[in-house]
């Protein structure tokens, strides 16, 4: 397979952790050879598990916001999260965030990456929040996963 977004994502998440009631690293995931109509169907082990769907901005809201009282380290961390969100928005189409589970939730940040640069510039489809346009051949689903704890 040619160049993909995978190395860029790996670099963006290196050493970056998501903080909730726990602190968890990110992992890059990809699914190849799919003509995707619904990213949600790719989530493993979802039987009998509640699934919450969020926007990318909502999921990262508390991590990307810089506060006056932040230390230099916290400002740098917020800037890294801002860069990660920008990378995802620039490179992926049809981005969705799924939280799967009750208290300890597995989070899937999923979107479609296209080897065609013209497709990468295509905006997300705001008119169909739960359905996704079929992907052209060669497109792959990629994303990140992490864990959050919410009591």
C-alpha cells in the first residue's frame, strides 16, 4: 500500500495520553479493503454495549482548550491536541467518535482516508449524521482508539 496517514497519526499521538478518570494512551487503527457505508459496523465487541456518538470537537473539547492558568506543559499539551484534531480534520472524511461501554469505555475515533488528495479536501457530510457515503476503491477507514472512565 502506498503512503497513508498512519505514520502522521503515529507521530501525532507519540507520548500523548487522554485524561478522564484515568489516563490512557492512543493507538492507531485501520481497516483495509472495505467499501464503507457505516463506520459504526467496524466497532468490535459492541453487542449489548451502549454506544454514544460524539463529534470530534466535543470529544477533545477539554483537551484542546488553553486556559490562562495552564502551566507551560499544559499549554504545550493543549497545542498538541489542537494539532491532532487539525490533522484528523484535514486528512479524514466522515469523522465520528464512538464511546462503547458503561463506565470504562473504549473510544473509537474513526474516519475515511483517501489516497486521492482531492477527496481529502472534501468536507464531512453534515446532512447525514448517522450514515456515510460509500468510499471509492482504495479508501481505508483509519482512526484512533483509547479508553476513558466516566462514573
